[in-house]
C-alpha cells in the first residue's frame, strides 16, 4: 500500500507538471542567469546547488535551468515511456503467447524460435545500435525529429525487445488452460478460435498478465533512463531523469546535489514500482502465501 501511494503520487506529479511548475514561475527550459555566477564557471550562487525559495531544488550548473521544473517534467517523460512501452509490449506478448499456446504445431515452433532469438539479444546494445537508424528513418518521413517523435522511437525500441517475456509467460499458461473442460465444451458447442482465445482463455490469464505488466513498468523506466544517460534517449535540453543524471555526472565533485536529487527520486520511483509489482503478484497469484 505504501508503494501504491508513492506510485500514485509520482503519477499525479507527472500529470500535473504544468500546474506544479506554474507556481514556481520557471519552466524546464527557462534559464535564470541571475542564479549562476559567470566568474566561477556558471555555478549556482549559494549552497547545495542554489537551493532557495526561488528555486526549490536549486538550478543546473552552466545553464541556470530550474532543477525542480526539469525533474517534474523529466519524471513525466520517464513515466510516459515506461507505461506506454509496457502497454505495447504486453499487448504484443499476449497476442503472440495466446497464438503459440493455443494453436501449437508449426505456429508454436515458429513463434517460440522468434521469442528465443529476441530473448537472446543483448537488449541495451541493440537498442543503442538501432536508435540512430530508426530515428533517421522516422525523421526523414516526418521532416525532422521532434520531442514526441523521440518518445515514439524510445517506445518502439524498448517494446521490440520486451514483449518476448510476456509472450513466454502467456504461452505457458495457455498450454495448461487449453486442455481444460471449459475449452473442450466451447469447441463442442461450435465456438471458433477467436471466441476461445479472447472470451474463454484471456479472462483466465488476467492475473499473470497484470503481474507481468506491473513488473515491466519499472524495468522500462530504468531502460529509458539508461538510454538517455548514454545519449540515445531524450535529447537535451528536453528533460528526463536519465539525461539529468548524465549532465550531473560532470559536476559530481563540485555540485553533488545536482546528481543526488534526480538520482534519489529515480531510485524511489523504481523501487516503489517494483514493490507494487511484487504486491500485485502476491495478491493475484493463488499459489502465493497470503497468511
């Protein structure tokens, strides 16, 4: 319940980011040149990265961007990518897993080999390699790479490698369910494959699907942060937690506050989502010990 409250709080912060930043008067890319000292390399005035009533979490060294506004909008970006890529990968994984488990035969063999190939890829390295290619293709088709297009590229890259985990899980559950009496009864009554898959089998798979989705979100957020940290995610000055950590790594010794604040928030967010996924698993898995 604590992790659920923390997760909902982060989601509300992301949803109402424009409202929350309007109170401070600073946007994520609006610099405050009066808060940085040009005589010492544009470092913030004051202690702890320039934290004050004017800038609640300080300012970025070098740019003068309000760190509070950038973290709020960066959290929004990370949550959007994490949740949307989890939805896409879950939908694809459920469809593939249902088809493989129900039809069997050569369809199952083909889809299982595809799953094995996808699971065998070093995910992060292939995403780094594919990101420039996909970015170039989509930017050519749309006349440039906008912030929204960059988020679409991140979702496609993460989903392309994440669906196989859900598909493997759903396939195993479907293999067990397809031999149950209610499925045989549906076949005898003349039900087609579509009805059996989506009306008989899918409703009995919601528990493992929800568990898989709940655990996929923090994994995807961490992957997105890692990609942005490595320079193939969100492009500065657009904020996200990974790019903030990347920029802050240069100032670790001189301005550690700049690194610790987004780093601790990312840790809390991912930890809360992981604990929430564990809680969903304990609540929905009938084999778990709920005593």
